[in-house]
């Protein structure tokens, strides 16, 4: 491919766990990528898929690498990272942005050998996320600490989206950059719906029905509020492996499971029709679902720790300890507040998080890391457009 002028970037984004119905991370990658292209830069996205494909889109080139499904999951993971590196060799990016801490971490070494800037986008906090599954057994914190130290040394920058997310890298000497995510304020807005005034408190949960998102906690909090005599209805939007468990927790409480909503407009209407959105996972590093609810004018009840807590302030939500009893307290406090005032405040809070600002911050970071001469030292073009290392003999001759 031809060289780009210094002011124009060629950005490669790589990620695992990005599928047709995946949520927050996919939204973030797509929005950032669209912003890069809209600003006049080139972009390639490399993700796992059923087959090897390459597609030209309005938002850049999308490459899928044939990858296996993870057990009991809808997600795929690139099991042979060298196949992703082949795509990078052909694209010759000025910088790489990796949204994965597992099989795609070798991209950092690939970039360093070619004198290309590398960014790790930290979408999850592994110590707390794995702790939800393993109950902090088997030395989770020690293993995650070692992994994060290695990642911090491998990548030129680590992007975090909240103070909570940055705490995972406290003792790693990572070169951190804070980039809050954004929300589509045009799609998610208050005028797409309103709660029906029928005497019931309308609660909603929107997200994957999987343990790492804490839907069990949201349903249990609604059940506890109902047990206390709060007349309510809870609408659950999303699908996942634990739907049957959630139905069992709900029992005869009016909790309605609607399944996956395929369109963003439908999601916006679901938020706008609720009095309160429950987004209670204590291990979220940011919380796009929180911003989407707030943008629709719907206040949020969340846990008192995690990235979502940093998005909710006293004007637009409530928070408490991540257990059913305390979150039910928060639901009751939120329900007692003036609806018109809190809905107006919710929208105002969301308006502080436009995607344009996220794109601007990321482009500034990519621009800083691209101010070097790529491919300058130990690597040269192969006759077929791919790269290979020079042999020791070639280096001596040089």
C-alpha cells in the first residue's frame, strides 16, 4: 500500500468477543472507527468470524479471521494470532489499537519490531470480572496482576475509560490515557417514549443475561423491592445463558423477559419507557448502558463501586452496596424523587459524553504515537508485500 502523508493516520483496530449481537465493546469500537474515517483517516478492523473474509465498508476495511466459538458462548476468539498479523502486514498501519488482553496481545510485539505505536484499550477489569466467576479463588488477583504488568510493558499506551478501570494498573507502571466513552445522543433521547402512569414503578434491565453483567443482582433487587410492597413491573431486555436462572429468581414477581432487541431505536424506546434503569454490575469499567438510559431521560440505580458509579451523580441516580437489600433501598429512594426533575437531569448528564470527544482524544493519542518512522529498523518489504525479519547476514551487509 502507498505511504500516507504525515497528517493522515492508518489505524488498525483488533478485538476478540465481537459478534453480531455483542454489546458495549462492539459499540465502542464501531463508534471510534467511524469517527476515525469521518476525520479523514484510514481504518482496518480485525475481528474473529466464521470464515476468513475482507470487506470494504464506508467505515473502512473489515477483516474477519476464521476462529472457533468459545465453549458455551456466542463469542469467538482468534486462536491463531499470527493470522491477524498477516492482515496487519498487508495493511501497514501507522498505529494499532487492541481491544483484547488475551490472544491478541502478541500484536504489541509485532508493532514494536516495526517501530509502530501500540495502544491497549482496556474494556474490562480482569481482577473483578474473574472474581465474579471464581469468587477470588485460585490466586485470581496474583495471576491478573502478573498479566497486567506484562501488558503494561508491552504496549506503548493503555487506554482506560474510568478511574475504576485505571486502578487495575496501579502497580504496573503503565503509561495510562483516560478516554471516557460516549453515547449516541440522537438515537437515545427522551422523546422516543415515556413511562405509562398506571401506578406501577417501571424498572428495566438492558444487557446480556450472563453473570459478568450481574443481571441476577438486578432481578433480585427488584424482587426485594416488590417484597417490601413497592408496586412495580420489571422489563428485562437481552438474552444469554442465565435466563432460566433469572426467571427462577423472579418467581411470581412481575418480571417480563422480552429477549434481545435488534435495533438501537428499540433499545432507546425501552429505556425511555422506564422510570428507573438498573445497571448494577460492580465490575463494569464504564457503562454504556448507563449513558444510554440517562440520554433517554431515565435515571439509573447502580452499585456504589465500578465505572458505572462514576457516570451517575446525585442529580440523576442512586447507588448503594451491590446486594439485593441495599439496591432495593436505592430503588425506593429513587422512586421517591420528582420524576420531571430527575429525567431532565439525566439527559443533561448524558450530554457531557458525546462520541465526538472520545474520537478526538483517541486521534490525539494515535497521532502522538505515529510521529515516528515506521518499519525503519530491522524489517523490510517482502516481494509479496508482506514483512519478514532480516537475517543476521543481511544486517551485517547493511
